[in-house]
């Protein structure tokens, strides 16, 4: 009985400690191109310092999305009256490379890319902000985005933005009955985006916490 009691205390302490780590830190992953990479009809050569810079920029973008999030404005495309849509994603705040709470470490390396891990230590204000964002008024949504692989590496951000737009649209379809014209709100990245290459395109899957603050509906068709 004493042995079982000790095991229970150990497991309780372990999981409590693990939970505290998850609440105190956020981690994301970024990638950078390495070596000779085809871009359309040309081949571009990336040095190691180029790879690290690209990967670091991704990490800082994703960490900012997890700690502060974005404001967004989404005008929904309407094929009936032939109006085009757009999706504006505006960072609420940016984590800088010089931030003392930010650390970067190399995670893995292949023949065409390097993958790095970014870790950010949260302060109490940031913890409270994230907890508040994840409250009951926020919806959890997932989205998928695509962009061409054989172009400049920064086009991965287009796929990332497209995936967040898709997550907003997926949530709106579930929670808004009438067809909206404009959707405004805030979105917080829930975890590191997952990138892969499918049929020559970048594919990225995101999971977000979403708060819709304003919806404007179409008056007539």
C-alpha cells in the first residue's frame, strides 16, 4: 500500500511539473533551405547562414502567433455577385530576435533543408493573456493552406496565411448561419504549423484559437 502511495505521489508531481513546463514555455519549429534548390527554371544556392536566417524568421513569426496572435479582416468571396474576397492578417505584436526569453537550437538537417526549434519563456502577463484567449469565448479551428514549392522559400508564409484563412472559414461555416460579407476577429496559433510537400506544393496545417468580434452580412444578392 505504501509503494502504491509513493507511485501516486510521484506521478502527481511529474504531471504537475510537466503541466507547469507547458504553461511556462512555448515551442515551435522553422525550416530553411540548404544547398541547391530549384526555383522555377533556375537553381538557387543557399549557404548555411541563409538557411539559419530563413528558419529563424519562421520561428519568430510562429512564436509571435502563439504568444500574441493576430487581428484579421476577412472579406468573403461571393461568386453570385462576382465580388472578390481578401484576407488581411495583422500581427498584434512581434517577438524580436534580441528578446532575452527567446532561444534557438538546431533540430535536424537534411540534404535540402535545416530544421530549428525555437523556445520562448513566457512571463506572467503573457501567460494570463494566452489563458484569457483560450477561454470559453474562443473557438478551436483547423485549416489547410497551399503554395508552390519550386519558388522562393518565403512563399511558405503564403501557405501559412492561407491555412489560417481556411481555419477562419471553417469555423464561420459551423457557427454563422447566414452568409457573411465581412468577418473580423482575433486568432491565436495553438501549436507549431505542420509543413509537408504534396504533389509539388507546400501544404501546411494549422490549429488556432479563434475569436470572431464582428460579422457583417450581405444585404442582398
